[in-house]
C-alpha cells in the first residue's frame, strides 16, 4: 500500500517538475532566440593549454594569442606557478570560510600589504574579484546624502556597484569634462561627491582625462575613484597605473583593480586607499563579508607577481616596445588603430560582418583575435581588439601584422 502511494506521489512530483521546467523554457527561449537573431551570441572558443602567447586549441591547432589581458605575460610565468604550487602544499586548496570567520592566512595579509605599498597607499583589501570590489564599494561608502558621478561608459561592475548604493546618481557623457563639471555644480549640497571612472576604457584603449578630473575634484571638493583593471602593473612610467601615466602618483582617492589581468591573471580584486576606508570596507562591504577568501595558490601567485614587478620595469619596458612596434607597423600599413598608446589596440574595421569575417580569417591563419561589434561598441565602429603582451616576441608581432596586411588587402580594408 505504502509503495503504491509513494509511486503515485513520485509521479505527481515529476509532473510538477516537468511543468515548472517547461514554464522556465517558455520564458527563456524567446530571449535566447533574440540574442541569436541580433547576432550578439557569444561563442566560447575552448583552449587546451595554459593562458600564454602561444595557445593550443582543442583541435590541436596552435595559435598566437592576441586577445588576453595577460599584459605582462605572467599568467604562465614559471616562478608564479611554482609559488602557487608551494602554497597549495603549505596552505591547502582553500579556506572554506570568509575572511573574518577563519579565512585569513598570513599570505592574505602579506598580499594586502604589498598591494598597498605598490600603490603607495595606507591599506588594501582583497576581494574574490574586482567585480566584487566594485560591487562592495559604493554601497558601503555612500548614503542618500551623497552623489556619485560616473562616466557613461564605465565598466558593468561599476554600474552595478553604483546601482546598489543609495546616493544620487549622475552619468556624465563619456570623458566629457564640461558635462562632469555641470553635474558637480548641481550637486554642491551633497555631503560627499564621488567621481567614478575607468582608468583605461577597455573597448577603446583610451585613458580617462585624469588631470582634468583631478582639477574638477579639487575645485568642487569631490572624491575620485578609478577602476584601474586595464592599467595596474603595466601602465605609466613604473606600472602604477593611470595616475602614474599622468605623473600624478598618490592623487586618486580610491583605486580598485584586479589580479585577474596583468597581475598573474588568476583571480581576485582589491580596493586600495586610506586606512579608515579599508577598515570600513572590512566591516561593511558585503562581497567581502559574505564571500569566501581567495584560495591560497591564487594569493601566492599574486604575491610572487608583486615581488616580480615592484622593483623593476623589465616587463613593462618589453610591453611598451611591443605595443609601439604593433601600433607603428599597423599604422604604416594603412590601418586605423584607436586608443592612447595602450597595449589595447583596437583595429578599426567599421562594418560588423566584415570585422567578424576578418577575425575568423585571422584565426584560420593562426592569429587568435576577436571582433567586437554593436552593442558592445557603437554601430559602424566594429573592430578587432588586439591586446599586446610583454611575452610576445618581435617575431610574434610581425607575424600578426603580416596576417592583418594579407587579410586587410584581401577584404579591401586597406590598399
Ligand atoms: C574595467 C574593469 N573593471 C572590473 C573588471 C572585473 O574584474 P574581475 O575579472 O577581477 O572581476 C573588469 C574585467 O573585465 C574590467 O575590465
């Protein structure tokens, strides 16, 4: 009797699950179809090797990689890998805890100290990602008496972080300092005004107008926040990022950045700034308080990266000369390269289909690049975003330029 009852209960349950699942499918399918129809479906190409300049694809084909954020070439650096392995043995795979319960090891504290010293700041706080650092900052710092002024093309994580806070929100036109000034003027009654910008805008390789931002911040007594994910470790004279590029070391109030790009490329993010700010984030910032500690191998690899880059410009010197080589040779061949001398080198194509065809042909020729088109970039501004690494050899760069020239002529992008 019991087993018959159980069976019929199971049947009813199955029916309910299947009904709920078809409801889910009904809701999701039109959206998936719309993404496909818009031509914005993001395919994930799978690689079968570590992240490096020469990657192996799953079909065994080798390609020269020009689309990673591996700016300093440290993602597969032997010293970095071996530091991670040692930490795995000594400190284990992970902490099974958030930082404030039992998830802080000496290496976490050491890394925060090194990051703060690298930036010349009083303190630093680690997060699982820079996305989290951005998600945790604004809500913690700002309340309804405050105003945040954000560049309209800021990274999605800044936009989301700002959404979470109760401050008044103003979006100023991209890098438009007149618009920023008007909005600062309009917010004079606020307790705090915080100007928030990417240091380097990753789709264009352009730099925020920091000198003007600092001037306005001084004039209107506003704070400054810069997300330096595409600058930390390699941009500016000593790789200290956007403020270094403008010879303004120490001038930004709050810097967020990532360990997931130039600084080893594993994962993790941080905020660095005044001690009181870091203390407040440790007490209140939700992605810090309620998410697991960074795993020891990740922390150790970042610690090693900080040792490798703090007292030398070896890696960034190589990156600068590789960037110059690529930009100069491409311009000489007739291509338009956008951006401000940054290793993000958008090769402007214009038409979306042409950019996608161009990128596919580059991959066929063993050069791994990706085309970007609307809505990621404005309509008619489709491009192939090339990212240069310190680990590229001269020969790698020349091979890429030669492929661009061959295909560029074939597709009549250049003469
Ligand atoms: C400007 C900017 N901010 C934040 C992030 C997020 O960094 P993470 O990968 O550490 O979450 C990225 C990554 O793409 C970025 O480009």
